C-alpha cells in the first residue's frame, strides 16, 4: 500500500463551508483525490478513536483522533483492486478491507473474485489479501462483510456475502445471478468454499431483476442474516450454524418500481437493502432491521423505508417511512447502523426536502424505539449539486459506537468530488440528566458556528395553552457535561428570539478553543446546539 498522507481536517473548520453547520463537517479525502465515491467507514471497538474509511476505487483513510483528522492512502493487492470497498473491524481490533479484483491480466477474468485484506495496526499497513469465490468465467460483485462479536460459539467468525454473475450485463436467459456466502474461521487467513443463499436467482442485467444487495448481519446468538433485492422484491434468509447452511427464502417486503431507478443528477441510483440486528441489551435485543428506498410514491419522490422482525426473520412489520418530510422530493442512498451500546438506530441518506432542482443535503435519522419513530436532522453544512456525468457510486455509510455516530458521504463542488464525515452525538449527560434534540417547534441555532469572538443565538419558542409568557433558559456546557454559564434567562413570548454570545457573556471569555453545547429549556422541552469556539 502506498504511504498515507496527512489531511489536517481541523483546518476545514475555518472555511465558510462549515460556518453554519450544527455538526461540524470534516473532510476525509485530500483535495487532490480523484473522484472518490462509494464510501465505507468502521470504528475500532478496541480503540474507538481509531476509524478507517474507504472509497472507490482503492482509497483507504485512517483517523487516530476520533475522526477529527484523516490520513489518506491507496490500497494495493496482487489480485488487483477494483472498487466496492467495505471496511469492518473484528472484536479484537483487526481491520478488514474487502473489494473487487481486477487482475493485471484481466482479459476474460474481470471481477474474478472478492478480495479481503487485513490490517493489524489500525489501518496503517495491509496484507496482500485472500481471494474468495474464484469461479471462472463467472463474475463476483457487490460484496459486504460482517464480524461476529457476540459471545456465541461463532465469536470471531468473519462473513462475506455477494452476487455472482454468470456474465455481467448478459441479456441471455441462460445466464443468471445468485447470492453467495463464505466464512472465515481463522481471522481472514482462509475462506470457505462459497455456498448459495438465494433459492431463486435473477438475470445478469444488473437491474431490477438481478439479485443484489446482500449485507450480512449477526444475531444475538451468532445467527447470520442476509437480505437482498430482486425480481421477487426484498427477500431474507438466515443461518443458525455459522453460515454453513441456509434455509428457505422469506419475503420481507415488496419494492414497487424495483431497486434500480432514476434520480436526477445521479449517474445511477439504487434502493438495495441494508440488514442490521440489535445485539445490545436494550428492549429491542434480537430485532432485525431491513432498510431500503423505492419510488412507490412517484418517480420524483424516492422515499426510505424500514421494516423489522422480532421472531428471527419469520415475519416482518409493515414498512415505515423514515424520512419525515411532507414534500414530493427525493431521499436516496440510505445506510443503517445500530448502536450496540443501547439499541438506537442511526440512518444516513441524501435529501432534497429543503432544496430545488438537483441541489442535495445530507440527513441523519435516529430512532430510540426500535424503528417505530424517527427524528430527522440535517448534518451537511451546505448543500451541493451532483451532476449525472460524475459517478457517485452506489452507497453511503454510517458507523456508530457508544452514542457517537459518524455518517460518511460524497459531495460535489465545482466539479470536484470529496468525502466527508461529521460527529453526531445526540445524547449528552448533564447533571445526571440526558438531553436530546426535542420534537416539535422548539429550536436553537447559532451563527456563525464555528465562531471566534461572538455568535448570534436564535431560538424559537412554540405556542401552546397557558400563559403568553414562557420562561426560557440557555446554558453552555463543555464536552464533559459541566455547566460553563447562563447565556439567557427570562420570560419570553412564543415566537423567534435572538441573543448574542460574546467574550464577556457569562464569563465565556474564559473558555478555550473546543466543542461546547448550548441547551435551551422552555415549555417543558429541551433543544441542543453544538458550538465550536476557535480562538
């Protein structure tokens, strides 16, 4: 692998791009990177400040400070590297980077296998990798990995699921596609002979009637779950013996319009499913989730849907729409992760609810009740405009650990593609209490943010029954939850208000550079704003 180059992401916090972001956006890719896309990110469970990300075709990114700064390199392998990156950690802190192959003598052997490379030093160095699924002249595509971190007898097993094509793009009915699966029981040193998961295959046209989207997930007792899209909608299968054998396919949901659809400004778009499972000790332990998008509500209104199963995948809930907008606009390229410390769900997706044309934002949705309800909030500092002439890849990604979520996405600015992340920490303990982004109209914003000497704080108090005068208090807390001062306290009327936070306000001049939290309490509700002070 080529040497890593350091990209000081903190420098980005000073640019106008980040000045109004509630969640400071951190650039992952170097400005000199060539159209990185199709992103993946994972958090080291043995060292949570170590994060590794990847992007097409062969980019690998590494952070050792909790995602605030990144180094960039390019992964190499004698098997060849040809995109579809997937990065995961296992429970011991070893990292695995899966991708497609393109051997140097690729004539007749294009995408001939899946390759999994390993790093034992947090992503600094990678081995040459091990090939999976070599079966010429068939093609191996669209892989994803999972690691068993449960206390089951399969602890430490690695799993890979993908699509095998007889011949990609072949129009002949005699050529078909199928979901395959392999496992490693020796930390990636070797992989089993693939077994077939999907009972019914699909065609090879890489469209609605092709079976794709296999993302494995692990259950609380080491079960392996996989769902995918194809001519029968979204199907599911599971293994109870560490991926050695599989049962009959089970229908999860229909996918009206199929998984291959058009979104303006995007070279190609898909609604392939993502499977996840809660293995925490929450009330929702064992609940399996499948996330996807489709255009059941119109060709100009792509929406995101989630279902769950509480009986090991035998039956499934009715689809719930994740995006809570009231517009006929696109939401697309979703990804899902479960916080295994508490069972909360975090989902990232592109969103056009507040824009016109092809202008696009990035949103995160969170659920703390097993996917029954969702809170949507924007995480991109500014919108961007994609163009169909520049390939965006086929997916975004999000990783979560201990109430910290890192969505990762691509954006296009002045013809330059770049990769970004943000730290989303939606619950902060303050004096024994947990406060979160509140529902309803209560809101809190600051501008500029990050700021140097002063910032304006705007807040909205909802109307309701009772007195026309409502007591409101705005306090500042540091990242440890300690109160640093009171910015505002008084009786206000429902509506919009604005106060200033300056050097002298509540002794704020004593604060050093860093991340702080504003908390507004009023009318029995709370709202939180992250605030970056740079001196």
